[in-house]
């Protein structure tokens, strides 16, 4: 299975600032996914990132708040913009090779906003 | 909109007992996944269920899928403390997108 590295693993940020989270995969993948997991909650898909095209956002998430880059087949970034305490969550990236395999998740970025 | 509901959300059980976690979903899908999450950790894939009637077993865990009933079960046999974790089911809604259930927080007491 793919090895996924996320950076940073955690951060504490001030209200109103932005943070960019990096996701690196050890193999080429077509689609990468970004999820949010609020404290004690389940995972919610933020967007799907395809290389060479704009990310596709799920309902309730917008590009201005969560801009995503996907410059190549092994890397993606998610920026959390103009952060507020409500953005305190774990942000996870995931990938899947072929459709018969599970999605594999990175270790996540634990974000706290003061 | 696809909804995925797990039952129960919290489960405290004794070692050695058997129990089942249920995962119901609201629209047609033929692919379902079970994950485990330990506190402060990411998600670990447990099972991939790809068709109606699929059954997978690993150690004390067994998962099944009934696509007609839109139901998957995760059965725990003779529970041990090491199985304490949160378990999520996730349903494939197409285009590789997953919708997760709320999670079942399982605590196994000696």
C-alpha cells in the first residue's frame, strides 16, 4: 500500500492566519482526497484533487477557504485560510490506487486555532 | 444524499464476549470499507467488501455486506482489550468518494 506523509503533524495557529498542509505519496496516484475530522467526530470529505485540474469541493466547502494544489501525481497541498477556532480539526489526506483497494490515509495534521 | 449510520455509537463490553456493530446506508452502493482508528492516530483499513454477500474475516473480526438490505456488520468474537478503538464504516458513493459513518467507540474491559 502507498506510504503517505503529511506535514506538519500538528500546529497551533492564531485566529485569522492561514496554514498550508502538505501531503506526499511514495507512488503516483490519480486522485488524492482531503478530509476533515472534527474533535470526536467522523470524517467529512472536503475535496478531491486531480493532477492537472481544479479540485472538486464537496457541499459546504469552498475554494476560497480551502485552496488546494496538485502540481504532480505524488503531491498535494491544502491551505486552511483565515482560520477561526471552528477550524480546529484533524485534516487528513488519502489516496487509493485501483477501485478494489481501500483508501489509505496519512497520519493527519492536528490543527488548533487560538 | 448518501447517509451512513452506525449502531451503536458507543459500546462497552467485557473481554470474551461477542458483539456486532451495524452499518446502514441509504442509497445503492456495492462497496463498503471498515476502518479502525486508535486515539490520536490515523485510520487503518480493516476490510474491503466489494459485492453482495461478501464476508471477510481477520482474527476476531468478521465483516459482511448485504447490498440489498444496505447493511454491513462487523462482528467481534471473544473480544480482547487490544480491540478497543473507534471503528468506522465507509460507503463508496462513486468517483472514489467515501461517506463515513459516525464511528463506533468500542471499549473492552478486562
